[in-house]
C-alpha cells in the first residue's frame, strides 16, 4: 500500500478573501464547503507565529477533491513581495485546472474581467 494516497488540500493565502471566493465560485464553478476563523494556540503552533488571526474558506471543484483553502490573514498582514512574484522563485508557481472545454473556460474568464473578481 502506498504511503501517500492523494493530495488532501492546497493552501492559498489571498489579500481579498471575498473577492477570491467570488472568483472561484462564480467564474470557475467551485463550491464552498466550510468557513472558519483561525486563531489561538493551535494555529500559532502550526504557523510558528504569535497573534495569528485569519479567516479560511474551503472550496472544492465541481467534481470534488482536493480542496483549496483560501486564507486571508488579518494579523500578521503581509503584502506580496515583488521578488516572490518572479517565475523562478522557489515555491508554488501555479495550479493547473483540468477543464472539459478550454474555449468555454477562457470565455467565462474573459467575461468576468472588470466584474470585481
């Protein structure tokens, strides 16, 4: 039996939680499965920082897992660092989404531009 069975979730830190949720649900068709406040000793021990105060929204694609966890930190709050935005920076660079009709997906994404997503 393999040690790893599947990916459980992917964690994305976002600057505007409701805008991100709206994009993933209204444009990409994900569904919200849970909302949670993240604060206290348990999350501080996981992250390794004191004073953590965040909100998480868990979403899944129409066909299911793995889930995405969209997190927005009220404290501590960090802005994106330009060096971290470079394509060659070590870390997660993108998430690839499998779609049935690429043209339909592109059109949906283009229609959402300018709609505060």
